[in-house]
């Protein structure tokens, strides 16, 4: 069964998020790492899982000649998304009066939606819409 790209994108993103949160838990509760250090390492692992799944599975981009460029682009977009996420959550909570978890869910949804198109078009150069 061949899943549409948008479904693979959601599954890949969910897998990366689960990896990051799961490793954060393992690093803190089983290894005894300080939570900030654990969070940084969990973010790195989650990022690598995300990039790998998006490149190879979601967008079926198997070429290796541009991988280092794609990785740098993906990282730049991810860091931009982190800044945007922070701004959106702050705006949702402090200005709109939303519950912080609701603000985070909305911000994550908006960022995931537009990021699909950015990754598809600018990082992995896929021609098809979905």
C-alpha cells in the first residue's frame, strides 16, 4: 500500500516527536541527566529522525549528492519554526488568553501545515502537490 505524501509526512513527524519526547524521558529518568541537557540531546535525535524519515520516506528523495545542503536547509527551517512556535504560543497565551497547551497545539498545527509545503518545494524539490 502506497500512502500519500501528506499522510507519510504526518506519520514521520509523529514518529520524530515521539522519539524526542521518549528520549527526553529516558535521559532524565533512567540516565539521570539534567532536563535541559536531556532536552537538547532529545531534540537533536528527534531532528535527525525527522530529517531522515522526511527525506527518504515522505518525499522519496534517495539522492545523496545534496544531502548536506538539504540537512542545512532543514535545520534552518526547523530553527525558524522554533522561533515562530515560541512567538505563536506567546501570542496565544499572553494576548489571546488561550490555555498554553491549546496555544501549543494550534501553533504546532499551523507550523506543520506550512512546513510540509516548504520542505516539499524548497528542501526536497518534489513536483507533486500531495
